[in-house]
């Protein structure tokens, strides 16, 4: 796996002035006045919210960071479970930030809304008095991937089932230097596209799909909509799948033997690339280690193996220079001898996992919210 070298520079955006936790209510009201009135929060169900609250065991006066606020389901669950607790609500999506500002008005003084990526958090925390020092927080929550409101809005370009402009930028227009997927596909060379599809999408047909995309770009037109991209991938993979090559091949089975559109992995790969997601996740895990106090708790919810692998390797100590190791055992040799104490100190993890196996949603939750079916929850305690 490759988790570096494919991302761009990040811009530091501070959206609050120097303030304190006691004045968080003022932040919320200023934010609230800046959003369009009358907007309603989209329908959204927080994945594994009950399990999240159970692991955190929130208490009065504790301070948490929701690193992926989204529509605020997890934040609301934490605040309602522990009156008097405070949540720093971070999200890179301006729409999610507006929702955080609105929720802050409902919980005066208990939510500090911040707009930015994981890599922007240190700069943002320095603008809030009392939150800029290490080992301060009692809990850190990650709910990786896209939110339902991003998938459901066709104009965002995340969904295969909703035709719209091929965008997929989680930050929208907040970062002018960030390219949309359409702009990437209009410029990228075929070998680079193959690499993105193979690494970020785990797509076995990466070469075939990349060739079809590049050929379409040069012979037909620039690819600008989600339907155009999905149709190119489906047509490409349908060739030779039935007699005469005229059959349809719109769906395949995923790792759990469920039907999925053939372009799903292509969409995933391009979304991860344009948003620099894996680098951000790795940096977020490093931040969690420094922000949590001893005994503080970490909860992560991942939706595919690339996300979960980064988390798992951080929790188990397979990290080199703050980067999740590509192959944890690649340097192991039975011909070498090391001092036991030195090796144990080097490989000593900073985390103690709170459960033996990764947790998944209950059958009841999957029935009510099918999008939760891929979720994998991990919880750990920060060691001294």
C-alpha cells in the first residue's frame, strides 16, 4: 500500500477567533448567523452510535473531539449521554460545519465547531484557548469515509446512482488549489491512473479501466459527469463477458459477496486520491496519540480495508516515522539477533485495544441502515 506522495499541500484555515471553551456559545451564534436560515439537517443515521457511547463512557466535564462531525449523530449521542461534557466538532465539509454551528446553538457552550481537515487541526486548536496543548482530551472519534448527505446530493458527484458533475471534493470550493475528479481525469497520464485505481481502489482491472478512460477522453469528450464515468467502466468490463461481447456487466460481488456496481472501486479510488484521504487518516491517528490524555479513549469506524489497515497498524505499533508500515514484518530476519529490551521498547504500542476482535453493526442496524453494513469499529485506550 502507498500512503504518501499522492497528496497536495494543505491550507490552514482558522474559522474561529481566539476564544475559550466558556465562550463556545458565542462562536456557535456567530456561525449560526452566517448560514442560510431555514435549512434543515439532512436525514442521517450515525453508524454504531450506541457502541461508540458505550466505549467512551462519557462523563460530566469531559472533552471530546469528533474528528468527522458529518450530520452530528455521534456528537449528539455523546452530549446527551453526559450532560456537561464538551465536544470539539471538526469537519472539512462546509455543509457539515454549518450543521455543527446549528447544533452548537442547541447545546450552548458545549460544542466548538471547527472547519478543516485532520492536518489543519493543530492550527485550529491554537485559536481556541485551553485546547492547544497536548494530552488534553478524554476521547477522540473518527467516522471515516463519506457521509450520507454527500452521497445523496447529486451535485457533489460522489454517488454512482445519482448523476451529477464529477466533483467528489469533500472541501467543496474551500480549497481553490484542490482538483475535482473531472479535472484529474482530464490531465492524468494512463500509468498514474492505473496506479491510483490499483492502490486506492484495489481494482484488479485497473489497466483495462484506465485505458478505456484515457481513450474516451481523447476520442469522444472530456468526462464530466458521474454517469459518464460509470458507463465507461461498465462498458469496458462488459467486453467479452458474454457471447459476442454484447452482454451487460453492471454489477459484481464485493468481498462480502454482495452485489456492487462495477465502477464502485473506481469511484472509491478517485475519491480517496482527490481528497488525500489515507494521508489524512494516518495524520489523524498520529494526532490522536498526542491529543489524548493518559487513559483517554479512541474510537474509529472504518468502511473499507485501506482505512481499517492504517488504524490497525497504528494500534498495534507497526508504525515507522509516524507512518503506518506498508508491510509490518518486511524487516524481520531469523538470522539477526537483537537485545530483547531494545526491541520491546521499539515495538511497544501506545494503545491497548478494548476488545479482542473488530466490531461490526448488529443485524438490526444493518436492516435499518444498509449503509452501515461495511462498518468496522475499533476502540482503544491511550497508554502512558
